[in-house]
C-alpha cells in the first residue's frame, strides 16, 4: 500500500451481511471499514461524521431507503463516491440509483474479488457497472417510459385499488384512470393487472413490502 487506506462506510440492514463485508474489506491492505449503518437515516449521519472515501449502500433499508440516502449524501457532498450493493436487479432500480448519484452497482451475489475491485475503481473516480448490469440498463432504453401519472396509477394498482378508487385518489375521472391503465398495459405488453404488476415488480418500478 503506497497511500492512505480507502475508508469505507458499509450500509446494510442485515448484520450478517455487514459483518461479511467488513471481513472482506478488512483483508485488503489498502482499505478499511470506518463505519457501519443499518438504515438510510443512520447512513447519512455516519457519512457526515466520518466522511468516508467510498460508501457501500443497500437499497432496501428501513426508515429511509437507499435511494433517498444516496440523494442526501450527494446533496451534502456532491463528489461522494457511492456503490450500490443490493439484491434489486431490475432495470428501473439500476437507472434510479445511477440517477441519484451512485458510481457503481453490484448485486449481492458478487464475488468478493469483484467487490474490492469495484471499490478501488470507484475510489479512483471511475464508473463501475458490471457487464450484466449494463446490459439490463441498456434494455431499459428500449422500453417505453411510463409518465409520472402512470407511475402514480401503477402504485395505486399495487395496493389493490379499483378504477374508481384510483380516480378519486388522484382527482381524475374514472375514464381517465382507465385510459392510464390501458396505456400501462400497452407499454408493458400485457393484458391484465396481475401481469402488469408482475412486470413492474420484475423491473423494479415498484416494490411491495
């Protein structure tokens, strides 16, 4: 090691996962975990306290989710270097994370060697996106994008609400709500609500639970 160790903040709501990451990082001569957090709110607090070089951020977190934490950290320090380490493999998950300011995106089945390599790459100022993640992101560009209103309708569909209830919640007519739902079906190339919700979950456009 020729310079100071890369200082890492590990954010994950599962203690076992955090301890595994600490062990992997701790075996490297050029990096060390300086802090841990189990939710998004704590992640921001630990970042502000320790100012780590690299943040490993899960997306599915209690209280404040990973996307909001990324935005808050980047707001506090625009050049913060954040790597998403998650089980979410949907194209929308990846897109939203990168839009929020993540510089890397890894799935939790990543081998340790790839994790430490990506930490070094992001620390060096590189964008680190594995080929399979890049391919998933590229497929998103070929998909018709949902409008903001269609996203709102989709989220209400996921709660089990019917057309009249959706219309009432959004302050629109039942015919307009029906038109939005039809547009979602067309964009997803499906023919019913169940299939639409399955596609939205697969792509990470919505999450349940």
